[in-house]
């Protein structure tokens, strides 16, 4: 059951990242969505979705690895 919940938690940010990539690609190929006021706003929203999705997935993986003691803190 826990794996299904983890998969669903990662599915939503993954889909948002894909939407972000699509928005940036559409901006580069001059496909404008009327919900945005300008193409630069469309590109920035896509970039925010992409980076936010990657950050969530990365944070989830780091949290999971720290919980299982797979990551050790580096001593300076």
C-alpha cells in the first residue's frame, strides 16, 4: 500500500513537469495558449512547473534515502 501512495505522490509532480515542458516547447514554436497574456509569461510558468516538479521529486528521494540511512552527512 505504501508503494502505491509513494507512486501517486510522485505522479502528480511528474505530470506537472511534463506540462511545464510542453508549455515551454509551445512557446518556442509560437503556439500561444489564450489563458496566458504573453508568450514570455507562458514560458516562465512552464519553467516554474518544470523546476518545481523536479525539486519535489528530488526532495522526496533525498527524504526517503535519509530515512533509510543511505545518505551520510559529510564531515568537514
